[in-house]
C-alpha cells in the first residue's frame, strides 16, 4: 500500500515536471549522439560532476552569495519604490501627470545600455549593479501596482465610507488588500529580471558572482562548468520564485493563486 502511494506520488511529481524531464532527456540524447562536439555540448554526467566539484569546494556558494546580495538589495529597493510610485500615480493626479510620460517613454529603453555610465559613476563594485537592478525592476512593480490600484471596485470604497471608515482606514483595509494581488504580480515579474540583470552585469565587469564564474569558465573553454553555473542560476531562480509565491499565498490568503510559474 505504501509502495503504491510512493509510486503515485512519484508519478504525480514527474507529470508536473514532464517538460523539464523531456528537455533533460533530449539534451542527453544529443550529447550521446555524437552529432555535436562533447567539448561544446557536454552530457549531463559531465555537468553534474562539475557541479559537485563547485559545491564541494564551496566555489559556487561564494559566487552565489555575491550575486544574491546584489539581487536582494536591488529587488528590495525596487519593490518599495515601485509600490510607492504605483500608489502615488493611482491616487494623486499630479504624480500621474508627472510620472506617466516618463514611464511610457522610459519603459522600452534598455537600461542595461546605461551600465557603462553607472560603472563610471559608482565603480565596479556592488553599487553600479544594484542601481541598474533597481531601474530595471521598478517599472513592472510600479505599473502593476498602478493598474491594480485603479481597478479597485469603487463599491468597496463606498461601502466602507458609508460605514463610517476614515480615509486612512479605507486605504489600509480596502485599497491596500485589493491592490495586493497586483503588487505581487509585479514582484514576481521583477524578481527574475533582478537575477538576470545581476548575472549580465557580472559577465560584463566583476571579480565575483555567478555571471563572472560563467564568463571565466567560457573563456577557459570549460563548457561543463558553464552549464553547471547555468544550472545553479536556474535552481536559485526557481527557489526564489517559490519563496515569493509562498509569501504571496500567505499574505493574500483570500485569493489563492491558480497559475504557478514555478510549478509547485
């Protein structure tokens, strides 16, 4: 009975992740076919061996910490700033008139093109990368917060006002909870962007971080180490998304999320 339950659980796990398993099987099949040079396209075994070496020697942990520090700081600042700007644009007409044109014109601009300027202003350390992460992530958070705020049902506000609720109480008890799902939607969009920007910046100019590790391995023609670094980034991105989704479901408990990007 226990064996049957175990098999059912294993089958359910594999069914939810069949696309990942299929991609891994396809990768291994191409690597073993001989159609591609194994130095350019290593098999999963070689990648796993390199990943184990990086974990055992703690190289992966040291570089992952540098990347995560930049991601956490930049994402936190962008989250606070984006939510604040979103609320201001939605609730204060003056801010909407001032900031909406800047968002409309600035959103399509690739902020990563400004990275050389940030290096000149803030140096090669953490600050230049964190500033770029903030600029890239503040847009989706602010826009999601703005539209979620504007979409709050006026009936909820009128009902609270008719029951004698003050403006501050209406804001905290009605507007903020109604906007929370939109805020978390923007945060889940911004989080992988923060990780991507951190890695890209590290590949351009850094002395530590997962991006630097991948760039160094690529220059050393160690493709297995490159893909091991990519696997670490994918695992970190998956774990961060799961943590944010869990926080979302715990805070916005009245509205369970139906679509899960990370596949719980």
